């Protein structure tokens, strides 16, 4: 066919244009080619994820190929803050001495997944050091001086189909013994002689992905030469639960901590402060409660929170106790109403397998009251919180099965004299239930962010505890968070007494202070003025005082104490114990026809008496701590007055150092032990001699005397002890034991080369005063030798002289 020259010219031009112009490719094709080029060094996605692969989609996709587990991490989650919580899901008997259990948290850490070249790094992050302004120059210095450790590095196995994420194999990581997520710390490994993880008996049980968290269950078996149970097997098997939860993109607005109100806290060092040093920011730990209807809330109406606090009951909880556990949880609804929220905290029974086959107490989405089949006598209320803001994410209340026995025993011992229903080993079910309710409520309080408030029991006058109407209305402390369990002050014949603790006014005050939403506040600093004003409004009322458990020098903040006068309260307590001791066989062994309970309760009676003594001891060299700011009147620290200290020493001499014969009961001792009768008394007396003459107590007394010459002095203390302990010229065996213990303690004060004290002991007045007292005792001993014809007593005094002389003149 002939083509005209004109047409040929047109084709040639078009061909030249087509050849010279770049080839047009769609953006989609370009992305695909780039993806193919990048993924050429990785495995094809379709080779890893096949039709036989089991996939669980949630926070991200989790794939399972038989025993192989793969995480498909989307790029959008790289660098995001996640909380990794390690818990024991199932535990062998006796591991950890009874204080580890199913549900125990063994580690909590902030992590993030980050890509580095062809690897995904699991990094452990910290918010201990921060810059609130991420654009500030100092933020770079904070970063390079707080380099984040890498827990594990994973090879990227594949790129997903739309190139929005990567696939990593976590099988090896979750099957190996990684210390950061282990259930056995170095102490336990050493204690049980753990050699290694036995991989043949360790495996991944399951991996589940939920909308905001991923849960892993591992069965781990370690070879151990000295296993705590089933030792013939030579191993320890644990089931571990690993929870990884995505934290909120925007952290909850934190609330600044004030030491005048008790809260658990998180701390940060802020290097972006304009001050001449880094600022330490301390925030309270609390749940995120936001009103569903902010306008109604602002008008003062009670409003439900957007997300209430929900506690589930462990499926293993005995039916007879569920009612009391639910009551203990929901008792906190009233304090939350004070803060403007209704139905803020709710108790629910765990769903059945049919209702929710994936429900697990270890799942970090659920807060659970765990019922632990253990002989340990305790209950605890730990929680998991966001270290960036203090927001509590989840908590588990741990109740140990045998804990109620402790409450039964203490109920009998501390209230039995005045409370007829306590005089039995078979405490009425409703009364046991009420005790459990209050203990659960106490532990829930911890999980809400509240530490012990040891000053709450000092808020009420001692005589008020004998007033039935007062105790029914107010309980035995201004806060449930005090360690005040029973009313041991009420005496026989007192009517309508409440003996068990309950929620108090401080609990309402603290919930309101920590949880009430303050309008028009966008930063923690915006709230400071209002929060301070709330404290000042209650500052002079002892019902709203917070006392730190660590302030062991303060008579206001004592464990297991009630009432505002330790001498008077302990006097009432001891009078009640004398009645109980006399009747203890009748209430126990006479009823059971064996001596097991008598033995147990007598030992615990000694412990109760010991606590009453300890409350009085704290007065001596005691210092009241009243936390306040410079704008408030008065000083923070105020020593106990001289008269109270002297009265306390005289009480100790009368009730402890004069032989407490009411404790030495043959009808008890001869039925529970073949020996040790005198040593029990000596041990108790010696313990409190050492406490009275502790270095720090003596140091506080020396400091107080330097500030106030009329203060009760160390010399007066030791002279009073001399007069009381050496009162009898012919001491009996109990008194001789006490005198030796006293001399030995004085000698220890002089000869201890490395005393543990907060001041320089050797260059203080302590050794000088002790030397003087030892010389005084030597004179007393020599004088009394001439006044006795009893050989044992004479030998005793000669022995004291020899001990003293060997100390004062070693040559």
C-alpha cells in the first residue's frame, strides 16, 4: 500500500514525540514498584500470612502459624507510648513466701516500637526527665542524656500488602527468658537456685489483640535446685501474662501533689523550667473521671462520669462473701458524690464463659478483686498508672483467703472484754462480713490513689470511743485509710458501741480534693489556688489532717493506734487485755478440746500488748509533724511536751518493766509450750528498751533540749529507767533478765563502732551520758550485793559489775 509523503511525515513526527517524551506512570504504580523494590530483601507477605494463618485483629494484627507468632505493626503505632505490664497468671504454692500470687504485678514499664533500618526496636522509655516544651533547646540535651535502653531488636520479616506496616516474628522473644518481662527476679532466682529456663517445657499459650491492648499468656518452666513446692520435680512452672496497652495520645491533665493531702504520686524532673534549676513536678495518681454533662456538673448537680471505675469479682470468689466485697467497693460512691459524681465506682460479677469467652482477670482492660487461695494473711490494692500524668489505668485488689482469720483473732483480743459477740472462735457471719467489707474498701482506697493516713485515728478524743452514739456516727477514725481496725478503748458495760472501722470525713475530703473537676483550668498550675484554698478551709480541724506513715517519730501518726492520747488509750487497751487473757482458755481450748487456737491467740495477744506499748514509747522523744506552708501559722515540727514524755516513761515502767504478771498464766503457758516462759517477757521488755534507747530517739531529745532547756532530757530518761528497773534490791528472775537487757543496751550504745543513726553518735552526748549511767548502775549493784543473802541475786550483781567494768576499762 502506498503512503503519501505528507502522511508519512506526520507518523514520523508523532513517533519522534512519543520516543522523546517520558513515559507516564500512575502514582499507584509508582508506589507499588517502590514497595516491591523495598520489600525485595524481605519475605513476601503472602508466604508468611496464608490461608492457614490464624489472625486476631485489634490494636494491631496478631498472626499465628502453629507455634509461630507474628506481629503486624502499623507505621502509625511506631513511636507511640505504650504501657507494658507483666503479671503472674498462675503460680506454684509458696513461691515468694506467700506474698506473690496469681495477679501479682512483677514489672511495669513504658515502651515504644521504633524502626531502625531493617529492624524494629522495642525500647523502654522514661518520663522521669522531661521538657514540657518539646521545641526548647534543652529538650535535645534531655534526650541525649537519658538514652532509652533497647529491650529487644526484631528483624523485619515482611512489609504488609498496602505498605502501611511491617511484620515481625515475636516467637523467640516471647519464648525466651527476658529479665524485663520475667516472673522471677534475681532474689527469687538466688533463693530457689534457678539455673535456666527449660525451653522444652516453656511455650506461648495464647496471644490476643483487643482494640487498645494486646495480651500474651506464657507458660514458663525453670530448672531449680531448691523449688518452693514439688521439689522432687526440680523445677518451677509459672504462667505469665504480658499486657501491652496503648496510652492516650493526649495524656490526662495531671493534678499537682500537695503533701498536706495524702496521694500516691508520680514524679518528673522538668528541665524547661525558667528557674535556676530543674523543677521537680509531682503529680497525684488518680483515675480519669470526666462528667458526662459538664454544664450540669458546673451547676453543682450530681453527674455520672463518662467512664466509671468498674471492679469485677474474681470468678473464684466464694458466694458467701460476694455481697460484702461489692459493698466494700461501692462504699466509695458516697465520697465520689462529694466530688460531684454519681455511680462513679461500680462492682460487677465477672462474666461467664458463655457471656464473654475472652474475659481474663489478667486482661489490663479489667480491674478485678482477686480472691487468692493462699494461707497468707493479707490484702493489697496495687494499681497501674500512666507515668506521664498519674492516670490510673487499671488495678487489682488482692484478697488472700486466710486474711479473715487475722480479723477474727484481733476482734476477739481487742474487743472481747467489752463485746460479747467477739468472745468466740465462730464469729457471727454478718460481723465477719462487715470486717471484710471495710478491708476491701480500704484496699480499694489504695487503688484509687490514697496511701495510709495514720493521723486519722488521732482526730477523736479517747473518751469518745466509749460513747455509743459517737462511735455509731463516726466509727473509730476520720479515715478508712488509717490502720485502725477495732475500738479497743471501749470498756465492759459501755453501750451501743461500734467496734469496726468505717468510711470517715477525711475520705470525702480527699476524694473531692483529688477528683473534683475545677472549671476553667487547663493546666495543673491553673488549679493550685483553688486546691490550696480547700486545704486552708480544713486546716485547723484534726479530722482533715493527713499523717504520713513514714513519720514514725510522730505520736499522731501511729499504726494500729486510736485516740488522741496514747497513754490513756493504751491504759484502756491493757485493762481489756487483762480480761481477755483471763478468759482465753474458756473462749478457745475449752470449746475446741485442743490447744491450737489457744496457742495462736496467746501469741497474738502478746503482739497486741506490744503495739499498745509501742504507741506510748513514741511519745518519748516524739515530735509532732503538722505539714503546712509558710503562709500558715506555726512550725511544722513541735516536740512532745516534757510532762507527757515523763508520764509516758512512768507508764512504761508500771505496765512493761514491772513484770506484767497477768501475761504469765500457767493455765495457758503449761498447755502450749514446755519452756520459754520467762524469755517471752524478757524479749518483749528488751525490744522496747532498745526502742526507747534508739540512737535517733536520743538524738531528737538532745536536739530538743538544745532548743528548750526545760525539755525532758536523755539524762532524766535514763535516771527514770534506773529508778524503775533497779527498784527491788532482790530482783526475781524476770527483773534480773530485764536488768541484764538494760545494761547490755547501754553497753551497745557505747561500743557500737558503726551505729546506724542520723547524727554523729561518737561525737555527741550519748557516750558520755551512757558512761555516767553505767557507773551509776555499778554503784547500785555493789550496794545491793551487801544487802542480799540470795546467791543467785548476788551472782547477778557481780555479773553486771563485770560487764560494766569490761566495757569501761577493756584492759
